C-alpha cells in the first residue's frame, strides 16, 4: 500500500516565480489495483507520479510504502527502492535509438549486476509474453507506436517491480492501440501488479478495468 500524507511540491520556493505543483495531497493507493490520476495539463499529475515513484522528493509531507517512510531516505537507499519496487513508462516511451529492442529492455537491470545470460533470458521471456520476440534484434526506431509502447512496458517490468507507473501512456496512440494497452493492463493486474497511471483520455479513465479515478486540479485532489 502507498500512502501520501499532506504531500506538497513547490518549485522555485521563496522566489518570485514560486509554483506549487502539488498542494497538500492525502491519498491512499491500494495494492493490485489500477488507479488513474486525471486532470488538465498543469494539474500536478506528472509531478505526483514522480514523487510516488521516488523520482523526486516532496517539499513537505510524507510518502509511505507498506508503512515505510520513503521521503526521508538517503538517496542511495531511495535509488534501491526505486529500482526494485517501481517500473516506469513515459509519454514518449524514452527508448534509446540505435539500440535493439532487447538491449532497451535489459538496460534498467544492468545497475543490479545480474547474471548476463539470466538477464537475456528474462528479457526474451518478456518480449515473448508481449508478442515482441520477432523484434528482439530490431532497432527501436523501426517499431510502430504499439510495438514501441509494448517495448517500454517490457523495459518497465525487467526488474519485476511491484508497481508500474505510466505517465499519459496513450497520448501517442490511436483508439485501437489504446484498447490493446488497456487489455495489457488487465493482464498485469491479474498477475498481481499495482498500476498507477496519469491520463486525460476518457478511454482510459472510463475503462471497466480501472478500479479508481482520482481527479486533480491545481495540484489538489478534488475527487476520488
């Protein structure tokens, strides 16, 4: 379970251009559920996701994972939690051009120094699971939008994370590929994952597979 207690994020604090991106958010995210953060641009969705996933620290407040306060951890410990607990997919996928699909998927696991043969087998198993095995040696710039997204999901899962975080995952997909993505989400939840998404796409937050929708406006939770 992930708990946010009075979480606030202020940029340029104390300066004339001070901006409160997230404002005193209290939120509990239950495990093995699909939770969607929705709201207009500038509502704080991405900033909130980055703090939940330990990519950024709150200015004030606490974020707890299974009762453990993550907000006060030294960076070296926070990095370990991030690598082992969270997987990330981004709006533009952030795949590294010039590298193969297989290499992109394996990249997040290299800092954990696993056995290379075991890592390759793990990555190939994920590619097979998501229908990408024939593309393993292809450079990522040759992929279609749907293939790029599935590659990004495989990369996010390579360290077997408990929580998958996706920021606007359907922003660059058509309606058909969005439905494919939602089907993938259902499978990941059935496998025991916790999924936290941001989206302003009604196809996503109105989907039957979504367990909870949290509405943000001006950095605050207004519904959900």
